[in-house]
C-alpha cells in the first residue's frame, strides 16, 4: 500500500512539473516570436533624443522647484 501511494505521488509530481515546464517553454517561445514580429514590423516608436546640452540645467531647476514645493507643503501641514 505504501509503495503504491509513493508511486502515485511520484507520478503526479513528474506530470505536474512536466506540465509547468512545457507551459514555460511555450511562453518563452511566444514571447520571442512576438518580439521578433514587433522588431520586423517596426512597431516600437523610437523616442526622440532630448537636447543633452539643456538637460542638466532643466533637471537642476526642476529639482530645486520640487524640493521647495515639498518644504512648503511640509511646513503647511506641520502647523
């Protein structure tokens, strides 16, 4: 009786792991196929490159503005 139960458990484990493995292989294959299809059809829209000369100055000003707004909001809610 014990051997039969162990054999059934082993069979169920192998079947379950095999099913998961086959599903994952199919999922990886489908993902690669769709990736190739998107590249071939050029569906990925290339984002325009931002002007690198102005980026640091804009980022610095934006950062100062965000920090200032956060400090003001903190002082308002603290009172």
